[in-house]
């Protein structure tokens, strides 16, 4: 039994350079057939297993993708992550998952770590409440060196790839469905402000009010957090106002589930007494009672496109950097 043979031992016995052995290992066509056969015989003889790190450095790839997200416990983020991870594995890639907890300092740490690990690319789902200038400066240093793909997020003054759901289109469809049914007292549980998807939806809601679609009541636009508890507490307040809203929109499904819980606590019937609508179409929307009306991302295509842009070694040479996917309105029992 032969043990601990290295690429240097193989090269010495074959009378060739280490680079030539590496070319044979990596199936390069720059080796004469007679030399290739001699080296392959020695590899077989010693049952030589090449060091994968050395192989990756030679080929200038690690088959490793970094995935940075702000909150892995949020099903919206984890659904994209799982779809991306499954697809990456099919392509022969593994994934390093980095949960920033919404902290810019954690983002900086993870970015540095991923670059030190020489990942082949980074998928980033933003959520940090920071000045975009800070992120822009960090990203711009590396965006031409390796593919950085932002999913449902973008940072001004950068040229990263963006793979996005058309949240503007999706939320407009939702608002139009409410208008179509003639409801005027419509509240929005807006979650945390200063986050891009939130600001898009708040702007469209305010625009709908300006158009006369809904009544303008200041108390109907409520800030909070992206949690079930926050959604419940905000909805409890709204549902006990003298002018109770007819429809409550959660800026995401998590908040909307909290609003649904508030209705149950007050013994209000959904949708008879109040309508509840979410956004994102996480799995939970099909498990609650009543099942929740929502707007769905195309999770599979978002995730697959993000991975493809990293797997495709020529992607950085291509001019197309923006990819937009329509969203689907899904009407269930809560509306």
C-alpha cells in the first residue's frame, strides 16, 4: 500500500514538472499523449488523490459561493437561500452562508472572510439599515473581480448584478385588487422604514391615497418591525380604533400573520369583519387559518439566476446586469 504520495513525488518519478502533472489532473490538452499516459499510470498505481485546494487554485475556482443575508429565520430570505443552495449543489458548488443579523459590521466581516476564502461569487440579500454610501464603497472595490449578485436589492453607484422581483408591479396589483372591490379604509403595517422594499410599498400606498383610491387617515400607516409580534401589536391598536380599517396589508407575510393573530384575539372574523393581505407568499400563508391572500415571488427563477451568474465564468464580461421577474397575486381565504 502506497501512502502520502504528493504531486511532487508523481512529478519526480515521471521526470516532468509539477505543472505538467497538474495539467493532467485538470484534463488540460497541453500535454503530449505519451506523457499523459505515463503520469496517469503513476496516479493509478499510487491511487493518488489530488489536493482539492491545490486543484482549485490551479483552475482559479473554489466551487464555493458566499450567500449573505440579514435574517436566516425570516422565511422569505431562507426560501431564496434554500432554492439557491439546492441548485448550486446540482451545479457542483457548495455554499457558505453568512447571517449578518442586519448589522453592517457583520456584513464587513463576512465580506472579508468570503474574499479570503476566494469564493467564486457572492449572492447578497440586503437588509442592513445603513447609509448606502458605506455599502457602495465596500462593494465597488470588488465588483469587477468576482460576480456579486444582489437579490431583491440594489446599491446606487455600483455595477453589481441585480436579480429582482418586480415588487412595484406586485404591490400595484395588490392595491388595484383592493380598489376593485371598493374598500376605502385600508391600513398598511409598514414594518421598519429605511429599507428599500418597504419604501417602495409605502410610496405606492401613499400614491393610491393621493389618487383617491383610499381614505387618508394618518393612523392607518403604521411603522414597526418585521415580526409576528410587531404585526399583532400594531393590528390590535388599529382594530380598536373608532374607524376600524376594512383591510389591513402587512408589508410582508410575517407581519400579516401577526395581524391575523390580533383578529383572533379580538374574536373578529376574517374576512367577514376585516380583510388581511400579506406579501411574499412564504409557506406559512398556506398553513394559517384562514389561508392568506398574498403576492408571490418567483423564488425558483430568482435563486437559479443568481447562481447561474456566478457559475457562468463569462458573466463579468457581459453588459446585461439587471434581471427583473414579475410577481403573482394569489387570492386566498383572508380577502
